C-alpha cells in the first residue's frame, strides 16, 4: 500500500509569488533543479510545513542569476516592473505545502492552516503518493510535471 501524505496545491501566479515573498521572505533552500523551499511552523497546532515551489519540467536556470538568487530576482522584477530573469511560466508551475518531517496531518486542517499562513486558498488539497510522483520525475530526468502529477492525484 503506498504511503500518502496530505498536501495543498496552488498554480503559480504573480500574486502567489508576491504573497510568498511578503509573508515568508526568501526561501530557506533553493535547488539547481529550480525548486525553492520554505520550512515553517504553519500547520495545524504549529506543525511543520514544507512549502515547495516546483519548477517547470525541463527547468533551465536563466543566465546571469544563480538558483539561490532566482526567487528574489523574480519577485523584485514583479514589484518594480523590471524585467525578471525569465517569465514565471518558464520557471515554476506550482506551489505545494505538505507536512514536514514526516508528520501526519489531515488534509482539511492543513488546508485551513496554510490558507491562513499565505492568505490564498489552495487550488486543490487532499492526499498524494510522493514516492510515485518522485519516481516518475526521476525516471524522466526531470521532464515530467510534478504539479500535473500532484493535480491528477488530487482529482484536478
């Protein structure tokens, strides 16, 4: 039987990126594959939540910016009207919030808590099999959409 975890999912928009920046600040971690991560105690009862901004399939880092500075460069451009390093739809496709550290949470209380934390309700929430999604992403060499796989498991 696969292990499933509660998760919440948002499609990436400029509004979402600015909410992340306003409420959470810079990511605590950034990966060369484009993922940006925040670890916060936003879950029900102060439970740990991992907020992961998932890159588009086949992500390519824009020239002139490191993966550590990418989120800041994009949000700066959104705020000031300056050209971001790349259009957001070429960088990220979705934000996922799920229990950090293997905690077990129910989907509805998680959705309520993360909505309060970021100020935007998720597009979908429920339970997903992260192992299945991760295995497929690895097999494809990063060419499959994590967000589409999450959405499919969430019935979107």
